[in-house]
């Protein structure tokens, strides 16, 4: 899901149940979350404006493989030819030609 921008290169393999997010989707501040819920509620007659949400683009380079159930968080760049293991939670950039796994994802192999 993208609030602003998610770039996916050529020849990428993205398995099922993968989450890619360029934002937190909802504010962290409790009052702002309440306002966000009201802004999104279709039954609420006086919908306030939605609070600003911080976004950072996600960039997935060419020939990347992302395994099932992985999550790619906002602001992450995944380098060319890299592999994201199933279930990995990617919170930081992944260099080219690497395999990452775990929560948070760390480099487990250089290709």
C-alpha cells in the first residue's frame, strides 16, 4: 500500500502476503489517531480532515526476490539482486547482492 510512492524494478519476484508500506498509515499520537479514525469513518457526518502522515518512498531495485510474509517498511531501499527471506521485517536499506532474514532483517549472506 502506498500513500505516496513505492518503486518496484524489473524482474522482481514478490511472494504472497508481502507487506510494503511507505508510511505508518496512521499517526502515533493518540489524539491524532482518533481524528484519523473519524476522518475515515463513512458514517460520521462531520468528518474532520485527515492528519498528516509521514511518508518515505520504498525502492526495490531490479531482480529482487521477496519471500512470503515479508514486510518492507517506509524509507527502505532494497539493492539489486538481493533476496528478502520469508517472514523478514526490513527496517533498513539492503545493499545489492545480499540475502537478509529475521526481525529486524539482517544480512545473512553475500551473493
